[in-house]
């Protein structure tokens, strides 16, 4: 059974590293050190990605947990800079997606993502409609590596698991995809992805990035 679709994670696959200037703005507004900010930030990120918290509620909880008093305008500013921090791109991966489409493959984005990031992506990215399927965790109230989110993606694509390749920068998410029968490759760099695709003989079916 040949490949019919390639599914991409967004963060650190289609996107580049978090924007350092935006992270600096989060530190400036809160007055927190990078280490203190990051420890609180990641503690509740899953609740944000799952849709349990909106972006504003996420930042209200972060500032409360840090013992900070912030008005709504400051929270809105934090929410915007947070979204901007994740609105970066990996041009080589976007170019590869276009080549996959030219070859006739379906493409999708499957991402653990919150509302503020997607809103900013829609403002900034004209290329989002080039993907056949978009699966955003907060809209479904489920996150990778929950099997249900992979099955939802397959249903939207109309493909069988073995016909579908998933690329993510986290091994736990690749393992989740493999558990439902999808094929998966852990992403680190474009060069390593090219080597991994060739080693798995995908270069016979796909153009290499």
C-alpha cells in the first residue's frame, strides 16, 4: 500500500524556533526571569493546547501563579506576544510540502495548538490553505498523543493509517501515531529528515526535502 498523505506537526517542524524577541517581550512585561517564566509557562500549556484554557485565561493563570497583578490590557499584550513567539516558519519544509502536493499527495497539519497562536497564524500565513486538512488540538479538546486525534486526522484525509506518514519533532507523538498504524518519522533537521526518508525507502514514493 503506497503513501497517499503526509501529515506535519506545526511547532518546530513547519515553524522555526520560538522567536527570541517575542520571548523577551514576555519577560519585559512580567518582569520574570527566563527560567521562572518558562517553568510556569509550560506547567499549564497542555490545558491551553487542549482548549481547557483560552489564551487570555492561560496568561491570567500564569500571572496569578507568579503572584503578579496584571490588568486586562497587559494580559492581552502577553497573549499577543505569545502568539507571535510561535509564528515563525521553516521555509525548507514549506517548500517540500508544495512539492508533495505537485506529486499528488494529500497534506495535513496536526498540531497541539491554542487559540491565540492559530489566530495569529491566520493573520500572518497565506500558505495555510495549501494544506488539505487542518487539525488543531484546542478545537477538538484532545491533544497528541491521544489516539483519537490521529484517527480524526485520518478520517478527515480519507486515508488508511499505512498510507499516511506523520512527521513530528517529539518521539512520544510519533509513537502515538504508530500505535494507530500510521508511519512516522521524528523531525530534527531537514538534512536528517532527508536521510531518514531515504533510509526508510520513502524516496521511491516521495520527493526528498
